[in-house]
C-alpha cells in the first residue's frame, strides 16, 4: 500500500493552512488539558510551540493545569485554568470564562513584553 507513519502533530503544523496562519502572527496561543514534561515529546502543544519559535513568534501555553516539567516546552509564558486539584471541577464548569480571561491576560502580558 505504500503507507508510512506520519505524526499527526507534524502533519498539522506542516499544512499550508497552519503555515499561512503564522505568516502575519506575532503570538501563538496553544494548550491542552494538562501540560507536563511529557508534553514536550511530540504532543501537538509542543509542536505548535516549536513551529512558532522557529519563525520568531512568541508562544503561550494555556492549559487546564500545569504539572512538573511543563517549562521544557520552551514557550514564552504558561497559564493554568486551575492552580491545584481542588479547583479542577470549578475550572471544568467555567472553562470558557476562565480561558477567555487567560487569553486577555496573555495578550496584555505580550503587549508589556512578558
């Protein structure tokens, strides 16, 4: 069949639509449910950050939570919707509002140079 293994994350960031979207960007915001040291090993969030950084674009990670080793991604800033496990249900129930607040905060931080 001539099939080959291709990373879904790499396939996405190498797509013309993704690349076109980066052409005029000065900030990329990405995230996942929980970011930790494993996130740096080919997960979409790490590949998006890497793609942005290769183009000289600032990258921000906004995730539900941040655990040990999240800094290994190399983003310019990291934000969590909840700081500890006790806030998890609140964050899930209020994800839209919390995410919107974190995006606004990240944009202001970018404006101020992180």
